[in-house]
C-alpha cells in the first residue's frame, strides 16, 4: 500500500511543476493518497504494529515536508483510530 502511495509522489511533483498551489496539492493528496490509506486501515487494524505505524506516519511527514499537505497527519496505535479521521469527524462551526 505504501509503495503505491509513494509512487503518487512522482505524480504530485509533476502537478506541482505544472503550477498547482499547496491547497490544490493538499486536495489531491487527500483524494489519492490519504483516502486509500484510511480505507485500507480497517483491514490493517488487527495487524497494525508499532513498525507499520511508524512507516505510515513517516510517509505522512514526508508529504508534509515536501509541501504536498498543509498538516501532518498521524495514525496512533493506542486507540486504533487514525488522527486524520478524528480531525475530519469533528463538527465544523
């Protein structure tokens, strides 16, 4: 899964080269990367360990560092709910 998402980094670089700004890149990342990881999360849940959690979080950090996202997302192993899901599940005012 992370291999496929890492391949999307190449696409995101090309989109940035074509002139997409950081907000537009963030939308694309949410659509083609984060959604895929969160969808697969329900299947990974019983098998998710500390090493896999660190790899996923490192990938999210890498996306932020490269300027593809506007916030760093993380998956925590304690409560088994991705932080990104908690952020989007909160009602907006």
